[in-house]
């Protein structure tokens, strides 16, 4: 999945690997993507946002437990178990909890439950018991934070991969996921006043954009730092011919690399969700 929580320039910078030139850019970007997925797997959640419809079983209660959620587009019910979703709940029929999660704030966290609203004027009072009889279409992920790049971009149609900017492409970085209107694009190269992008990422739809604000997705600081450490260690393994142990006369064998770095685990530990039935995303 093309998505990384750290830009290529940051990894190559003087505060990290101190690499100049572009000869290794493709491999370094791949390492960033791999390290980002390692973090996702360990935490049992993802930190990018994506749009998708998910189905859930009603249990006859007043709460529906869900994966990390930023916002709901629609909540639809199959009320007679015929496989057709025919009853759309009004936004006033339900509440998202925790109530103060606020996943669009930089200190926020995701919603984890949908609850029947006792203040609803509608007819919804429970989530009817049944298999996959509720469908929630929404924006999923840990939280949704974006900042303005200061640039506007133009994409001539829904598949063009060259995004022409109204100024220097240096205001963006390779490896960033950007929001242009409601479409997510992934930056893979920069040149002059154009960015090469992969289109319609994370469930978004490719369409034409004319001189539109280019917004940059942001991720929690400890997640960013964890990916930097892990990707840098993956790169440095080549210096030991990818050995997992080294021999030293004074100490014998020493393990030099195994799985996630200890500091990475320390950084991302507070974000780890206890898995139930495997990696939920």
C-alpha cells in the first residue's frame, strides 16, 4: 500500500541518513512504506485515513462497536434480513463515542462506537440482531489532520499523474499523501513546478482539479519518529550484509537487528490497540 508516515527528504536529511543524490530514492521510499506498515501491524490500526463501506452485525443492543472511525457518511440498516440495505438512519438517530474523541484535532483520537441516540425523533431504538445487517460508509483511521502546503494544484482529469502547481514543487515532499478536494494523491517525484502523483488513493475518487488547494496529511509525532528509526535501521542492515548477529571476540555473538526496534516499540506502545480476531485496520 503506497503510504508512508515520513517524507523521503526527512529520511535522507542530515539529521538522519545524510544521503545526497537520488540514486537510492526508490529503495528508500520502499523502506519507508514497509516501516509504516510494520508500525500499523504492531499497533493493530492505521494512521492514514481511507473511505470505505463496512458491514457489521447488529446484536439487539444500543451500541455498535466499530474500527477506528473519523466520520460517518451514511449508516444504513437491513431491517428484514433480506440482504438489502433499505433504511437510512438520520444523523440525529445516533451518536459517535467517545463523545469527546475529536479525531480532527491534533490531540484527538478515533471514534470506537456508534450509539443509538435517546434524543432521536426517529424510530431507531436498537441495532436489530442479525448478520451483516448494518453498513457504515465513512472515513476510517486514527485521526484526520491536514495542513495547507501553500500551493494550489491542477490535474487535468481523473487519471493524469502530473500535478501542475502554482509555484515550486519544493513545498511538497516525496512520500507525502495530499488531499486535493476530496481526492487523496501520493507524491512519488518532484520536478520544477510539478509533482508526480499516484491518484485516487485510500478509497478516494480521481477527478479533475483546477488550481485547488493542496493539503498535506499529518500523523502523530511518535508515529513519525518511529518510522524514521525503523526505516533507518532497515537501510543500515546492508552494512552488516543483512546478518542478524555479529561476532565480537570480547562479547561473543550479539544480536544486531530483530523485528521492531526497542525504541520504536516504546514510542508507539501508547497507540497499540489490543487485537481481537487479528489485524483490524
